[in-house]
């Protein structure tokens, strides 16, 4: 039987544009960064810097693994091929829930920033409409989607340049204050524990550079191109987020007013540039969020498509999710389904969405680090055309940082511990499904795309 295959319509630049749009530096700065600032105060500078270091390690890991396995399933497909079927399916469980939830989390920001222009706009409704529209556009040719995301990406980068200029050209305090005397949002010195917990959120703000692997079956010369896209995406993201966050911390006239406001970035922009500029940048951010929703829908739909192609679910569901549009060569059922489910999740409590998604990324990162180490030892990744430098420094140091972040979450009863419990619960559900359903029916099939054709790997546990 011929395995469903996606159309190779992307070059490295197109993959990079979609990947950066999914990360959405503007959305991260305006929506996620305030959470880091609230948790760590001016210590958020260290949180973002530490997250960038972890990002470098993880980018090396992602690039090597994606070069070896540039398949639409992304992380779960990589872990299954390096650590085994059961760990791979556990990662699938985490990713298939987390990815769709992330679409809803990001989409909820649309109402917040469009509300500046349209007071009283229902946030969840605006978010749900955005998800459905994104899914509609996502069904079309992947090359068209790359250009659409690229245009909107340029707008959001310009908005971040403006934010950076507002703070760096008119600093209220020296950089040495951030480095030598970080203060908490509620006053007093920022603690190492608070900075570490905030680092996990900052990692979430940078997260997405590895998403390039989801387009491995649609990118020409994927083993080289995907690795380049991952490394470039991280470098651009760190600069695009760390600079404006630092500028806000340096340029805010009153840190107490900044940390105490409901919309930190709006407060900063209004104080430094006026209400008109705040309105203009709010519109730019709303467009950036819409662009991010489109890009993440594209990514999530490839994950869902791959899970159906790999026969992770009952037969009829698998056939539907693995359907490829005859004209556009895209996973149209998986794309439409992703948008509809994400739209429904927009009406769930946003805090619950954040609790579910925050530490699952840490678990997936840890699995990939182990996959990189085991893949080298067993030779599973020997065919990769990109090899990370200084192996095994990157995966080992990344694992050490991840262990520390997990420890800090364990001792945090408010957010960290509940998030870890939810992540563990998802993993247990995935393992239970694998053992009770997939293994009983004879194993889990992993499709192996080869160019435009595919071959199927025999099932084994």
C-alpha cells in the first residue's frame, strides 16, 4: 500500500519563515514575556539569557536529529526511532495535546490586542474565529502559506525594533542594575529559584525553532535544509526577543508600575511613545498572533497527519487524518480538525492551558537529548548530514539544566508542581493506550517517507 506523501514545495527560506512565524517573537514578547517578568522581576534578563543558552544546546540536538529524520511527525517520530516505540508514543501523547493547546493559548491574545481598536470584543470568540480562519488558509499550498507568513513576520519584527528603540534610546537605569542587582516584581532581590522557574517560561517563549522538522517532507534537500533552518531560527529568535525584553527593563520609567500593570508592554509603550503608538503596535501584535496561529496550525496538522499515517488511532480515524489534498498536497483533514479543536479550546480557562503546556516542553526536550545520545551510540543517527559540534556537551548540559528546572517546579506548589502532575498524567495515559491498545493489535507502524514515495517500517516494540 502506498503511504500518503506530502508535496515538496518549500526551500529552506520558506521553512525558516514558517518556523519563525510559529515562534512569533512579537507574540512571545507581548504575551509570554510578561509572565517571566511577573515571576522574576528584572531577573527576567537572566531567565531569557539562560533560556537562550539552553536553546543553543537544544538547537544542536534538534538539528542533528532532524537531519537524520526529517519527517512530518517531528519529535515523537524522532524519539520513536532513537529510544523506541513506547517513549516515542509518550512524546506523541504530550505533543498532540500540547500543540493544539498552544494554538488556543496564542489565539487568545488576538482579542487582547484587537480590543484596543474594538473595545468590548469577546476574546474567546475572536480567538476561535482566528483558529478556524487559519485552518482554512492552511489547507492551501504550503508555498503560498510560507509567503503569507513571511509578510506578516516582517511586520512583527518591525514592531519589536520599535519596542527595542523605545527602551534602549531612553534608558531609565543602567544595564549593570539588571546584572548586579535583579529585583523581584514585588520588591526585594530576585531569588535564584524564581529566576529558574521563570526560565522554563522563557524557554517556552523561544520554543518552536525545532518545528522546522515538521516540514521535512515538504522541504527540498531536507537533511541539510532543516538543520540550517533550525539554527537560523534560534539565532534570530533570541535577538528578536532578548533585545526588546532587555529594553523594556532598562527603559521602564517606573518598575513598580510596570510589574503591577495588567498589560506590561502596553504600559511601557504608552509611557515612552504615547497612546497612538501603543494602538499601532497593538494592531501589529494582533497580526503577529494571527500569523503565529496560522503557522502553528500548519505544524500541528503535520503532527496529526503523521499520527494517522502511523496508524496510532482506530482505522477510520487514521484514514481520515492521513488524507492528502489532491490539488494542494497538504494534510487537509488534519488541518481542518486542528483548527476546529483549537477553536473549541479557546473557551477554556487560559491559566489551565498554560499549566498543561509549560512543563511538557521540558519533558520533550529531555527525551530528545537522550535520543541524541542513544542515537550516536547505536548508530541510528549515523546517516545525519548535520553533526552537532562538541558532542555530547550539548545534550548533557541541556539535560542538567532541565533537571534543575524540574526541581524548581517540584518545589513550587502554585504553578510548577501542578504542571508537572498534568504532564505526568498525560504520559501515563499515552503509555496506557500504547500497552492496552497498540501493543495488543500487533504494534505501532512507523511510516518511512523516501522522497515522494514512502516505505513502511515493520512493527516492533
